[in-house]
C-alpha cells in the first residue's frame, strides 16, 4: 500500500492578490510615515526667545511716589526658526513690584516676524504706583535708597506660526522678565540682555 501524502495547499489567486495589495499598502503607509516624521523634524516650530535689553523709570527715588513716571523698556525678540515666521497679536505689558502693579497697558501693535528675525520691542507705559499711601511704599522707597529695586515685566500676547502659506492655530504667550533697577531708575548691569522666561 503506497504511503499517504497530504494534499498540497494552493492559495487561490484572489487571496494572493489581496495579500499583495495589503503588503503594498502597508509599505506605502510606512514610507509616508517616515516622510512625515522627517518633515515634522525639519519644520516643527521652535519657540521665540526674549531678552531684556533696557529698562528705565526716571526719578524712581523721588519722595512723592512713582505715579505718572514714564516706564520705558526694550525687549529683544529673536525668531530661531529657519523657515517659519511668527505672527504676533497686540502685546500687553505689566510691571510689578512684588504683587503691586506699577504700570500696565498695550505696548506693541500686531506684527509679523520673519524667519531668523531679530526685533526690538520698545514699550512705554505710565506708572500708576506705588504712592506714599500704599502699604508697600516704605519697602519700595527703602529699596530705591539702597540702590536695588526688584521688578518683574510681564508681556502677554497670542502667536501663530507660519510655514509658507500654512498657519498654525493661535497660542497664548507670556514672557516673564525679572530684573533689578538702580536707585536712579536704570537697569542694573548684571540684568542687561538677561533672557526672559517664556510660557505657552
């Protein structure tokens, strides 16, 4: 009696065609994923950088308080992206002494920053305090007399990144600059060109 042999299994043409199409589709998806990943690495936006260039409040040490004194500052904004521009909305500035608001208001109108651009943001506000009647006045006047007043400058705005004709959604941005002023109201040398903290 001849030995029993299992019948050979042959795939139907339709099954082979489906397997081939699935393999081609998976290969195309993999290649497309690699291309998209490379494009994302090359085009993903890097956050801008901000540096405090200058800050002054003339006559800071006067005994009648800081009300109505001009508050002037310049913050250097740098776009590190090679191919991505940045659209800024109106930038609002606020200056604080501890938790006391010294000055606030809009400082820069909306603008577009070119890739690899460097833009000085010059702002001018009017001080609303402190006054001799504020609880923080004695401490503020003492710091001014000692030649070191610690302040914070906050800049708030919205930004959109642009890659050629494509724009991202808006992001809320806050820039936090901490620094000290001398008794004459000028920026301490050690805080000049100090990088500010950026929050998105």
